[in-house]
C-alpha cells in the first residue's frame, strides 16, 4: 500500500462540501445532480455525460446554431467513473478526485464551452458548479503535488470492445511527455499498454500515435490539459458499449484502476510538493 508514501493532510474526503455561491438550489438538489469527492491523490476523474436526471426549470436543448450538437447519454459512465475511483482507493489507499454529472446531457452538456453547453439561464449554475469543482480539483492537484492526471470518462459505440485515447494527438499531455517522453503514453508502464496487456483493444494502439478525429479530446481535456501551462495532464477515455454494460462494468473498472495505478506509481509524484507545476521533480 502507498499510505506511507503520501504526505496525508487531514481534510474531509467524502462528498466534497463545496460551496457554490451561484447555485440557487438547496444542498439536497446539489448532491443529486453533482457528485464530487475531494481527493488525496494527484488523480482526477471526470464523467460529464452519464447523468439521468432532469434539471428543474430547464427545458430540453434544441441545438440551434451549435456545431456537433449531441444529447445522447454515455450510458453507465457515471457508475463506471465512481467504481474506478473506489478501486483506486483500494489499490492506492487514498481517494482520487471525482466529479460526476447526474444531470442529463439533453439539458446541459458540461463538455462544451458555455456558449454551446446550455440554452436556458437556469442551467448556468449547474454548468458553473461542474467546472468550479473541476477547477478546484485541478488547482489543488497542481498546487499540492506539482502535477497530476485528469481522466475524462466517456462512452462510444463505434467499437463496442475498444477504448479510444484522446489527447489532442499529444497536446493535452505535453508536460508528461516533455518530462518522460512518449513512453508515458505508449510504453510498458503506461495506462494504455497495461490495458493491452489485460486484453483490451486500445485505439490508437500503443504502436501508433494518430488519434481518431471523433475522439481526439473534447472541451474538458482541452481546457484543463497541461498545454495550458499547468502540471495536470489530461486524457479523454472513450469506453466501448460492451465494456460499460452492467454485466462487464465492474471488471472494466477494476482493470482501468489497475492500469491507472501502475501508471501512477511510475509517473505521478507520490509526495505532495510545494514546487511549481513545471519544475516539480519526479519522485522515485
């Protein structure tokens, strides 16, 4: 276990008691529509498209003037992200950060810039809350560890048994590859090589580099990735339909957690750091 390898600071690590001043709903409504964990690891899990709840007072989006408009749910990605987080806690003896939307994408798409994410002003507080939680997690990881990893969990149906990698063809993991080279993405201790070892089809494969245009990485990884000048690298994971079906979800989550844990032990800082994000040294 890694407890002795982390500098643990006492703070609340259940569902984060996050104060969103602009959020007009009561706490129970907030908890129903957004799940947030405060973490003790330099790992952030985000799941914006798995929600099943309506947003009170918000009509369905029509998509007028929005490029690549979509309202479909990424089935079970909310549950998948939570289960990965639970498995990581078991493996690394500490919680990752977790931000999960419980609201339906047809009311609000948190993986879009604000101008195309919602159409009703009543949806804005929910959008701001999701990204407020992401920014809080991002800033804490960057400030307390110097660098870290954000994984944005999505679903795709093009290849039911595959997992697509999305990094803007390396852009959103610029800090990681600058420090460790492409080994951190395609080498034997990378998340994707570990998944291949466990029998998963990864696209592009670890011998290739060009990412599928549809899954190259959306707004969240483009906004919070390390190309922005901070130390948090961001990867979008597009999980195939079969892999996130309820019959297979626990196994997929366990294997993803295993792959992430191997990566974390090789490439993420294991002690909190006061060093700037771009200069924090790798801890052996």
